[in-house]
C-alpha cells in the first residue's frame, strides 16, 4: 500500500510541482544552440533550444517542431513568470 502511494507521488504529483516551479521562473538569456533529434519509434522529431541565462546557467527547453523557427541563435529572449516559453526582446531593450 505504501509503495503504491510513493509511486503515485513520484510519477504524478512531483512532476507537477517541478513544472510549476519552472513556469514561475523569470530570466533573460541568449539562444546558444538549437537541436533536432529524430525519434525512431515515432516519425517525429524532438526539438530543443538551449539558452544561456544572464547568470551563466544553461537551460534546455523542449519545444514543438513548428516553434523551432521562432528562436534564433545569438538572439536575446525574456522568460516571464507565468509563461511557458521565452519571448524575443527588441533590440532597444
């Protein structure tokens, strides 16, 4: 019984809090790299954008294939609290 409860917490509730914490973060950063990996089990691709935040920390975000072109390497972005993905910053920020 306790093992089942622990598994339930690990696989359902803890990922929710991790995602919520990431969603509440706010940061500025630059796109360092875009990656596309093929998934042989499904005929789709896994797309990632790697950001380097102003504090030097790297963040790897999984995005949809359609959204990959929204991000340009070397361009600056702002991830607002409450948003899932960062938005581009205009040149005169």
